[in-house]
C-alpha cells in the first residue's frame, strides 16, 4: 500500500474558486510592491522553461516561476516524493547576467555566454545557474528579477511587515476561499511566531466575527489584522503629542522632534516629514500627521537608530591613506575553514560586494605555467590566479569607488611571478598603480579620493621607491625575505621554529609594488628611523595585541604615517576571528578578518564600516592622526579624546522575530535582548533584559540601561537578540551594530541582521536611546 497521500481532486467550481483566489493574491501583492499590472511581474508569475546547470553532464530542464505571494520563486522537484523547490526573493543577493559564476565558467561554453545567468544567494546557500533558450529571454529573466528585488528592497519596514503578515494569512487560508476559520486563525498565529492559548485565540476570533458566521472575511479580517498589529507603545507616544483634533499638527510634530528625538527641528522640517510619510491626503492638506503616518515615519530611515546623513560618503576623503581604517579580509579566497575548505572566486566577489577594500591572495606555482591561489600545505582547493584577478577587476568598484589593495603572499618561482605580473598589468590595465602619483619622489600617501578606481599591490619590493627616479632601477631579480605571515604559517605546522626563508623576486612583480612595500617589523624606533612611509608590516594577532597593551601610544604614532596590517593566528584553522576593536583603538588600518565566518567580530566590522556610504574607508579620529596626541586607550588622561557621556538605552519592544525552527509548527521563541558597548577598555559593557515567554511577534520589555562612555569616537553599540534556553546555550535570533557617533537619539527602530549580516526583512527592535553629557 502506498504511503503517499494525493490531494483529493477539486470539483470544477472549487478549482475556479481556487484559481480566482490565487489571482487575487497575486494582484494584492503586486499592488503592495508598486508593480500592479507590471509586464515584468506578469512574466515572472507566468514562469518559463530554463536549463539548470550543475555540472558538465548535468543540464536539466526546470520550469521556474514566481508564486502568487510575489516573494517566493519555485520549480517542481523531479522526485515525486519531494516537495517543490522554493526560495525567497529576500534571500537573493544579486542576479548576474552571463557566465559569472564558478559553475557556469566550468560547465558551459563561452559561446553560450549571453544565454546564461545566475541567482546568487546570501550566506552559504548554493548559487542557481541557469541557461535560457535565447539571449533575449535571459535578459528578460535578469531585468524582471532585478526589478522585483529592487521593489522589495525599497519597501519600508511597515510595508514589509504588512507584506509578511498578509502572506502568513494567505498561507493559513488552506482552501484559498478568502475566509478564515478558527483553526486557520490558530495556524496563522503559529506562523507569525506567537503562542496563544486556545481561549485567547477564540476570544480574538469571536470579537472579530461580527457576522457570527463562524469564519472571518473581508472587513472582519481587516479588524483582526488591526487588532493584532496594534502597537500600544507607539499609541502612547503618539497620543502624548497629538494635541490637535486627535492628530499631530506640524507644531505637535515639531515638539516631538525637539523634545524626544533631540533634533534641530524647524516648522519646515516637520512639514517635510508630513509630506514624506502621511498617507491620508485629508490630513496632509491640514498639515497633520495621523497615527499611520507617525508609524510610517518611525519605520523609515528618518526614524531609524542609524543617522541617514551617514549613509552616504560624508567624511573628508582627501587625507593620506594611513589616516583611515580600511575594511580588510584575510584568506579571502576561502569559503570555509583553512584546512580542507573550498577556494573560490565567489569568495572574492562576496567580500568586494561588502565593500572590503583589502583582499589577500596566497600565490603558488600551478600546472601549465599558471600560478594558483590556495592555502599552502593544506587540502583547500585551488583556483587560477588569473581568474581571481579577472573577478576582482569586474567587482572591485560596484559598491565602492575607493581603492582596493591586493595583498600578495608570494610563494611562486620567478617564472610564475612574471606570469603574475603580466596578468596584473594586462587585466587591471590603467586601474593598476604602477608608479607614484606626481613627478617627484613621494613623501606621503595619496588620499582615497586621489586613488578612486585604482588598485594597489602590497608585496615585496627589491629596492626603495627612490630608485624609480634615478638610474639605479636595473636589478633584474634578487632574493628577499618571505612575508612574515608565510613564515608564521610554516611555523604553525612545524614543531621547531624554522628560519625565515629567502625567496627570489622577479623585477616585473617588484616594480608594481608602489605604496605598500612589505617589510619585517623591527620595532617602533627602528621603523621611525629607517622605514619609508610606504614600507609596511604585517603583524600576527598575538604580537599586535601585546604591542597594543604595552606600547599603545607609540603604536598610534606609528600608524599616523605608516600602514599596519593585522592577521589572525595560524592556529585559527576553523577560520575564527580575533576582536578587531583593540586594533582600531591603536589606529591599525588593515585589520584583516575572515569574512567567510559569521561571528561577533564580523558584526563589529560591519558596524565599524556601516557609515560613510559603506565605502570601506572610515576616517580615524583626530587624536589618532595628530602628531601631538598622547592618547592611550588603556590609560585614559585628559585630552580631546575624553568626552565623558552617559548612554541611556531603553529596550521597549520587538516585532516579528523569525522562527528559529521552521519545521516545528509550535516552536515559538522566548526572546531576550543584550545591549553591548565595545570601545576602549573603560567603555566596554554588556547588559541584558529578562526573556519573554512564547512571543516572537510583539514581545515587550520596557527595560532601561545606562553605560558610562569616555571615548565616544571609538565606541560601537551592538544589540543582540537571543532565544532563551534554560537547559543549553541560547540560540541566536538577530543583531545590529553601529558606531556610537552614528546613532540618532530618541525613539528609534533598530533593523535586525542575520548572523551573516543580511537584513531580516520584517523584524525589528524598538528602543529609546539618549547619549548625554555626564553631569
């Protein structure tokens, strides 16, 4: 007897109701996305045949289409016992036209370039590689998907929330008749991560079932939705200031902005917010803001904790390169661990698209005279050096136009070094810096502004830069000591400490190292007396942390006119990370982290580089750039760095937290919030709310915390939400991190990010923050 159950066949009238219901769902969702009647949306809803590519021999037909919720794509599984394959539009990082993925490069022919496209996902989810029947059809898929992704991205938090709740309602409406029974209401409540007892569910149902029909429909569902999404905490705030006919006048809103948000609000700026967010035309004409408009404001960028003025490049970008923190990656080629994980060009794309501005290339001799990149002396897979350079050229400046440093760890023979130099020069072309800017011997770094769209090579050099301006630049090749990190890497694998190896360096590779010449670190005094500004050292974390602890002020002065790169210990074979904050505290610019590893350290890195247009460069505070500075993060003295303040944080509520175990219908989270400050040692702190039982939909805490702050310019604020577990370690729900200098005071919404740093579309935290001078 078969163990598979087939759905009973619908009658013609039932099928008609079902199909009409699906059309209505698609129309409603298209309208919400601003794509009502859009031809590209209709194209995706209709779907079409594509060839899915997984290997040279695995090319199979798949019918891909957008589901009626307008947020899920799907195609039927070819195995009848398996569910259809689906994925969320929110999970798509990008759509790439052409053969721009590892799979399509390996498993399709160059002649099929124009028919190919890839769907790239956030996190570790594998890419989907497709081939369309024609160039035109591939173009249609790419442009239609990009339009849908952009429109989804541009929804504000309230619209995303509505979209999410409405689609949970639709999923609970099992027979698609646009009515909800009590059983379907209970299912819906579990879908949205809220646990209620049967009596409460029945009470809500009864209150809304005004027709006494035993089902909710039309306006009754609207009433149910309004009852469920009512934000009491927002109602209280709104009612305190809505002093004009039950609504906020321009003057009322201005008072709120001045008193609560501590903004320099004028009548004009208050009116601008009404024009921007008020959905009711009658209220808008009266220059009033309704409660719906107020909630819209709170859920948009103006009501975010992150200052929207910092979302574009706002800092001075004309200072020397050494005056900036630079977003930097370690072992960029790896997707996983350092022993047997895969190497991939995709890892470079992901890092560059996150505005990483310094990537690492471990270069070794490869077959057929072509250098390869992999983690030496391990089982990690290998990729061609030239393929990596092509990918870097393609993706380096898509999210930031500021310079990218290629950090070379060179293990190649002279012959393959010449091939490396050839690929760098021929592929990167004029974008590669091959000589100093200007016609004289440089005495300081150029600025990020001057180096826009340029690549810098970090590596060994045979001579000083001065030789380029004299006749002494004739040496063809010579020996140089290997990179410090290469020696440390070998040391990690051997019991006896090996002597540092000498390697032969090709002139062609040496000549393109201009502003980032690698040298061994011999101490701060030696560097001050003997090193040119462009000679930089790489320090492993243990040495760097020791220097930061014992010689912080000297370290800061060293980093004023020279670059320093910090890298993780070789013992971190799991690709874990060290804490970058102490390194930023002493002004280190290139604090290289394993971007492939989701971790607290990467959350701090993402927070540090979130402002200034997320361009990968952050101007260091003045006291880390001024030669007269005596700043020491470990022993604070009076100076411009010392600005004693108190950070007040009230954790009010959260909205629509994700279910952690989607396979368990009754798995509801018990959330708690931890608030952390990371900065100089005197500012570090962490405080935690109590946990809320069985409510991930709208938990409320109303707990207040205070943190003393001494050096706000170096402090980061991090929120972490966890699912409380009395028996084991709490599970991670979401997080958000930003510099204290970029927060907006007052009642603010905090977006939540996944462990990998991607936005959780409908979830958020509602807080009140205030950074005030200490009395």
